[in-house]
């Protein structure tokens, strides 16, 4: 149900955050990985989920369009994008072992970015990969392959700023749900294929642009 006020939305996030579980996720036990992306066409959200295997081969691509009813407000992205994302997951023939989101995991004021929010709702391990910091601070990594700690208040580590490619800005990696700091970083690094973004998220973004143009 969509919240009517930001106070209501914040309360929903706080309640969901009580169900947040972070734990190691062994990449060797994973076979299917989802990449998630949402883009916009006028007043509609276009959700894309691309499912790949560990050889980075595409297994499935699903899409869904829905009218957007919640405004864009940083920190509350899930209320805008989660409905169309969940519809996409309902269309998948195969259930992924982990899903990578174009957005934040626990690197969020209430530890409930889009990856954490949807992960809890679907009971699915998730990782957030964002292009900029929403919450917390980190030193900018200087060399490709370097990860610096992203820390929130009280110096709590929320994720990593990771330089994945030369001449690009770092990506922000944070566990979403049923992953932890180390496994999130390891999984993302394992899925890089010479580009800035890990392959599932990169492909989801490509399909998003392709479907927008069709």
C-alpha cells in the first residue's frame, strides 16, 4: 500500500528495517544472478530484470510498465520503483540466487535503500550498486580495484566506494538483504566484465534503453 505522507513512508521503512538480515553469501553456491533497472517514459516506470548465469550469459529478460504515482524523493525511491520491480520478478520463470540493484542497499539513512527494501519483500539476497553516495562518507579510491570504506554515523561501515574502471567515478556497493559487506564486494567484483557496472546491472540498463526506444 502506498504511503500518503513522508512520515508514513518513513515509518514503513523503520518497520521493514527490523526484518533486515545481513549474512555471508557464498558466490560458489550461486548459479543465477539478476540485474534490476528502472527507467521512465512520461508518467510510466519501465522495470527490467535480466537474469544471467555465472558465465555471464543471459538466461531471461523480463519487463513491466506501470504508472508512477509516488514522487521522486531521495531516500524514498522504493515507494516509486518497488511495485514495478516486484511485477518483473513475478514474471521470471527462474528464481535468482541474488539480485543486483541500480541503487542503495543499507547505505541509506534508515538502512533501507531499494535493494534492502525489495530484498525483504521478496525474501531474496540483494546488493545495491549506486553511482553516487546517498548517505555516509568515504575516501575516493585512487586506483582501479581499490575499495574504500563507506561509513555512516558512529563510523559504522555501510559499504564500499569501489573504482571498477579507469577514468570513471567509483561505484557505491552496499549489502541489501541476506548478504554482508565482504560477500557483496566479492560478488560485484566477480561480475565485472571490463565495464564500470557489474554485468547484470549493465545489461539491465542496456535493455531498459532498448525497450524505451521500441
